[in-house]
């Protein structure tokens, strides 16, 4: 069936602010769907309250509504479009996670879609209700002869108790209509059941939970499917969880394709998936189905079905190169699979199942350090804030690359001298998984724990454990040699298994550069392979690459050949001038989706300026790692060795570091040292802004006030300095992200304790002590500078007093109660500092205002968290402008700035404290929010503003 010509206008519902369990994978899905539908000449309207995403950018939709995801917002949009004479014909609710689905169901029940003549596409409401209502789902599975856990749904406390008594322990509780496993959990003992049942009933918006027999320790698999209106199915990807049942898939290490699934079992699972999907409802679109397999008997049961794109869809899209959301959107407007072309090859049909000749490994990224006292154990409730993905020719290479991408001060899986050796602690960790269990499996093998014990404690499939055990055996062999006498073939094997030069340098006790030199001398070189969806059977049109050593490059001692000439290399360098943009790695608190927004705009601006654009990033959830965005995508760790290899191969004009947050900035020094040009503000200026001593000298020369401060390296010096500066003090390490380890202390005892903690976490780091300005107002300015002229794009005033991290503050654009005198000081200071730092591109400066004097807290000559917010509020593409300034393509005076200034925009921080019930909602200098929303008001009499302003001191702590 070709396109449905009755659909002229579609509304896409987004997923709102980022929370644990619903992150930027839906920004990726929504952006891709919007572009896909617009290609068909259909008008796209989009509602989402998240200002940090590329999804809510005018480049993606004809109409963007930055409104709360509520029924009244939907009605407002539908009414407005009818009045404009451009009524909305259809709504696509499958691209915005659980939030979008729940909102679509609410509107359906209230008769909103019917009243305005809007058709729901891409999903069947009955199918959603069947999959989300645990009892309906269970009964349907039994009807379809699909195995499910023994259990029933409870709609009251009493009913839950009766079911538990009937089935017996251990049990699992799964609330209906929740996100990221919220309210779910395992109950092994009767005495814990009452509390767990109550929590589950409260967590479910419809107050019902499924109580079922636990299958903890069974194997877990997922299949990503697409189905069209004719009932055709394709399985895009099989995904295997490294962790057994018992850990939420968002917190599991996952592998694609499935590694330990025999073909007979896979075919059985595939048939079962198609039967289940056909039985759930007649809708076209993407779908995810999760299975559990008994490792002893191979019995299969269905765990759950998501009749929409999910977190796994983003992963499967990046893993296979098959753009699930894009194709699902086309099917939602009427097309069938056999009428669509696979965008990767540009020639083959979309009605085929991808075949891949590599392995991908996803490793989650947690932020428990932000929540002291949090329960760090992993279970049915998702707790990770982001993820990384590694692509390799084998599992070990992909696993090492995923670990190198995590940015947790590790160089891969082990081989860095940071092993845990305490046997009791290892046993505890393997039995009760937390964020570091993967590293502790490696440590347990290294400490001599038996394979049988490790397998019994973890219930992880023996195949995966053998892969890690093999790495330990390889390391022992390597350590028998010096670099002078190691066989080149042994070093090549280590590189083929994903070892970084830093890890090999640790094993051979030499400098990293010595390993690099040895490899160059022996032609042990990285080549780049294409992600092509069809195991190289057809030529790929999309330049999407990963690196590997698993090729037949002859080992020589003559010379290092150019990568382009090496056998097996598929990334051919063009003659065009190139720009590399470094991405921001995995999402975490303090560095989120706003940097993905900046990177995408940086890429598009560099393209407009005539450059070939090359994106390097390792986050599978983001739009910047969509192969459609840059001219070339390298899905690689933002880790020096990988970045350097790509730059050496591509020979770009320069590298942009100021759009990828702290991840990219940390590369600036090394790039400069290696003679690689940084586009925009120089490393020296970036370093000057980070070095508090140098920066304060600069402020002194410019006659700009700043709080008294000092730098120390040990607790004794800190105590002496505190007497000079006076309490309260803001204590923090230098070069940190999201206020990591920042604290306000009010006496010597607290000071000593915190300095000791910083030194323990980050040895040999400078510690900054600032006199803390109590009851000061905080504000920040973002600006574009070309080295001569400065344009201030926006000044935001925080509602909370100084002392709460800017990412956790409610902030208002423009300012709401600063005097003209204070605004003038802010503008003058911003201009002076931007020019003194020789800024080329973006700069963010934070201020504390006390007694009408404006003090400088810090300056960041890079894209900040607030830039996307200002772009959306003022409806101007400032990152595009700033990138063109960095490239020298334009000067500040070349732009005709014309911001839309109407009323006020409030930045609303959004927290995920519900995942950490034992943690107090205290706010201080260390950032804790996972996302943000935007809310527009006409004036300061607005009830919402008045409420937030009245609570501005409520959660402030130290």
C-alpha cells in the first residue's frame, strides 16, 4: 500500500525532559521520524518540553511546540491548527517513549482525537493497553501458546498477598504502565513482600501490579522487529544480555548479535515473536520483544513487549545501520516494507533482515557518586544515566572499546593496576551486582578465583566468562616479555582483542608512546571498516565506520604504510578540506543531551561553510551518531588513541572541541602537543580559564571582582588558607564536570574531611578554596566572540541563591530583578573576559551578585548547558553562528541577530530521585539533575513563577 494521501499533517509527541529510564534515544527516534515524514511532503508538528534536544529544533519540524506534555497542550495545538486552516490529520505517539504513549492514551480516553478528527498512526491503542496491562498481556500470551511466568495481576494489597501465598517465593513484582522498571523488584523472602507490594501499587498510575514467579538467573534476549500494514515482518537485530534475568535491560551489558543462541532456538524465538506480534494487534511500526530462556531446559518465556520504538531500537539501529525509526515512520504513513529502500545501501529493499559481520557491546554508564547513600545494587529498576557502545570484529574488541568509552578513569577492561584483590569483597560484588561487576569479574579471574565459583555467583553464561578469562591468560603471556623481545604477532593479537596502547604500556611497564612507536615500526595498524547492514554483500552508500586490527596487514619492520593503502581498510580519504567534531561520549549528570544538540549544529554549520564533516562519538542514543548527520561518522571511543588514529588517517584542517563538553575539551592539550589545529578558542585559553590562579591574575589585570580564593594540594595547607579567606568556603578540585566533588564547608573539621575525600578520589589534583558569597544572586551569560567583537546571546538569572549548581537551578531568561547597574556590569565583564581569553566561538560566564557588585565565579570558553535553551527561547541558531565564527568563515558583525523576545522562559531542572528513595533531595554545588524542561510565562505575576520563587531556598544544602 503506498502513502496514505489523507494524511497531510502529523503531530509527533516527544518524551519530555531526560530522566533515568527515558533518555535521548527518544530524541534520536523523534528527530529521525520527523525528517522521514517531512520527506513525504507531509507537514510535521512536534510537541516536547525539552529545550536541550535537537528534536525540538526548527530544522526537524514545520511547527515546534515547547509545551508541557499534557492533555491541555495537545488541545491547544489541535485548536490552533484548525483555526490556521491546517488541521492535524494524525498523531504519531510511538517515538516518545512511555510518556508519549501515556499521553496519547489519556487523550484517547477523553475523546480528544475523535473530537478533532485525528487518526492515531504507528500503533494500536488496544495493543498498548494489552502490553501495558500486565493481566491482559499474560492472558493473551497463554491464548497464543507463548510461555509466560506463573503469576497474576493484583489490584489491591489483599489480592497481592493472596497471589503470593498461592505461587510461593521467590517472586517478582512488575507495576503496570511504568517506565524504566519503576516500582518493580524481586522479593526473595515473605517478610519483604508487604513493603515491595505497597511500593509497586503506588508506582503504577493505574495501581495494579503483576505478581509472578521469579526467573532470576535465566538468560535474557531481545528481538527488534518491524512490521508493516500487510503483516510482513523483519527481525532487525537479536540482542543478548550479558547479565542474566534480574537486572533491568537498561542496566545490563548487552551484545548484538546474540552470541550464545543456537540457530534452532533463535528460529523458535523468531517464530514466537512473529506470532505474538500478530496476536497483539494490526499496527505497522517498530516493536521490541523480550524473552527469557531457562539455561538448563531451553524453555522460552515472553517477558514483555513494547509496541513502539524503545531504548533497544536506538541501539539496534546503530548496531546494524538499519534506521528503525525512519522506516517505522514511513510505515506509519502507509508504506509497506517492500515499497521502501534501505537508506544504507540506497539500492536494496528495506524488506530484508540485516546481516552483520562484527560484534557490538553496549555498557551502561552510572552516576551513583552523585547520590551518597543510594542503594547501588542493580535490579529491576533502571539506574544508569547513559551508555556507550563499542564495535569490533569480535566480542573482546567490542567490550574493550565500550569500556574505553565510559570515561571513568579506566583504559578498558583492566590492565591498569586498579584491580580489587580482596576476595570477600569480590565474592560480595559478584553475588550482588552493582555498576562495577564487569570489572570485578576480570579482577576475580586475576585473583585466581575458580571459573566454577564465578559462574555460580554471577549466573552469567560460561561463553562470556571464558572470553574474559582468555584476556587474563593473554596478559600473563605478554608480561613474560619486555618491549624489546615481545613477538610482534603477540602484540597484534592483543590489539585485535581491543587492548589500548595504555593497557599494553602498563603490562610491559613502558610509556604509551613506546607502544605506539613499536606498532608503527611493525605495521600493526588500525584499519577502518564500514557498517553496512548486509555483511558487505552490497556496497554501502552511508559512510559509517569503526576501527579494528582484525585484518591481514603484513607485519613488517620496513615502514608504516598509509592506512588508505592497507588491506581491509574501507574508509577512503577524500581530497576535500575536512573538519573533525568531537562528541561528548556517554550521557551523565553534568554532561547531557545539550552537547549532542551543539555537535549536530556544529556539523551542519561546517557543511554549510563548505567542509567535509567528520563526527567522532560512541553514544548510541544520540542524533550526532546518526549516519545521516555528518559526511562521515566514526563510531569510536572519544579516547585519545582512537581519535588520534582517525585524525592521522583523515588529515583534517582542524578539530572542533568546544561543542562536546568536558569530554572533548580534555583532548585539547594533547591535540595541541601533537601539532593538530584546534578550531576556535586555543587550548592555552581553555587552560587559562580552568587554571584558577592564572584566571584570577587575568581578572585582577582587568579590574574585575572575584571571590577571594587560594589553591592547595593537601589538608594542612587548606586549614592555613581557610584562616586567611574566612568561612564559608567553596571547596572543589580543578578540571571537573557537573560540580563533581564540590562542597560548601563551614568549619575546619568539614574542610579537612572534604579535602581528604578529594585527594582520595583524584590524587595529585589542585584543590581550589573560594570564599563563598552567602545570599548572593547567581546569573550567567552566554556569548559569541570572534576575538574582536562580542555578542551576548542571553543573560539568565537563577531563582535559587548562589550555592546551588547552575544545572540544578531554576533559571529565567531574560533576568527578572537585576538592576540596570548590575546588567551593565555583567555585559562589560563578559566582553572584557571573552576578548582577554582570545575566545573564538562560544563562552559561558557565571556571576555572583552581592550588594550590587558583580563577582566572577567562572568562565567556560565553550558551548554550555544553557546555549540550546537560549537558542530555543529566542528562536535563533546561535551554535550555527558560533561554529562559522570558529571556522573563520564569518565575523560576529556579519550576522543579523534578531531574537524573538516575548515574556520570560524558565529553565526547569528535572531530577530522578525516585530511583534513589533513600537519598535526600538536597541541592548544592554538585549537580544532580538528569534533564530539564522549558516553560514560557508572559509576566512575573504568573502562578508557576510565584510558586517556584517562594520555594527558592527549600532544598539548598552544602
